[in-house]
């Protein structure tokens, strides 16, 4: 059995669908490229305008995020150490106990 021939109207509809698909893909690709460009601007490199592939951008972003994470952890550790050093230390451990001991000594 033979297939019926496409009419001119059916061919035009097929072209419109392909045009829509192509334009949607173009829009998607522009969004992806824009996102990579935004991410690229946040990454420090030398020289700053050095061209990077998408793969290089992603790898550099991972390394930079890891570096920033370690930096924050180290700063938090340093702050904790400073808090421990700044905490009052007494013979008995707390300021209230020291004050009570001093009052008892004065009464005697």
C-alpha cells in the first residue's frame, strides 16, 4: 500500500516545529553559556581575562570552592582557639567560685 503524499500545508507545519525546536535549543545554549560566563567572572586567574574551556571553568570552580571551604574552617578554628585563650582561668575554674573564696578569706 502506498503512503499518501504530504500536502504543502503539512510540510510547512513540519518546518515550524523544527524552527521552534531550533530556537528553543539556541535559547537554552545561550543560557548555559551565560551561566558559564557568570561563573568564570567569579574565579580568580592570572591573567584575569584568560580564556578557559567549560571543563576548565568547572574544575577551577571546584578547586576554588574547596580552597574557600578550608579557609573558613581554619578561621573558625583560630577564633575558637582565641576564645579558649581569652576565657578566664582560675584555681577553682570559675569567677564566681573565686569571688566566694576571696570573701571567705576576708571574713577570716
